[in-house]
């Protein structure tokens, strides 16, 4: 190898390195812009998906509330019908039955508060304490 060939090789390497540096100088900023644009599009798609999820959840909640309202209306109609059957008056026995049924429903749901129940009057709750109280009132 003579010096002419070595000089050409060195010159070729220098031009290659310079070309690569110039390419990077123009290419990297464009790549960064493209990368940020893609990241922005991804964020936008994620935000749109989250918005759709929130809308669907709100629709489901609205539908559930409508169904709960309809159930409440039907329950009220049933109570009104029961009141008609009872001739507009509820007997004390029926009130006791409703009280016990409510306690059972609360116990089934696990929402039963701390209740101390003292059975009386044939194992049924006394609804009017002043009327049926077995304890004598202490007069002052």
C-alpha cells in the first residue's frame, strides 16, 4: 500500500464521518419532532379511551338509577295496594310483621345496626310502649 491509497482511505473515512455528523444534525431534530408527535397521538388516544369509559360508566349508572326508581315505584304501588286491602288501616300485628321483615332484610344485607331486642308480648316487638309496657311507670 502506498501513501496515496492510505491518504484516500483516510479522506474517505473523514468524509464518511462528516456526512454521518451532518445527517445526524438534520435527522435527530426531525426524529425528536416525530417521536413527540407519536407520543402526543398516543396520549390523545388514551385520553379519548378514558373519556369513552367515563361516558359508558355514567350511562350504566343512569340506567341503574332509572331501574332503582322503577323498583321503588313498584314497591310503593304494592304498599298502596296492601293499604287498600287493609282498608286503609294497618293492624298492630301487621306492623309487627313488617318490622320483623325489615330486620330480616337488613340482616341479609349485612346492614343491621346494633340492636338489642327484648322479646315481649308473645315474642313480638311491642310497637307502642306507652300502651303495652309491662314495666310500671315511676311517677315523680
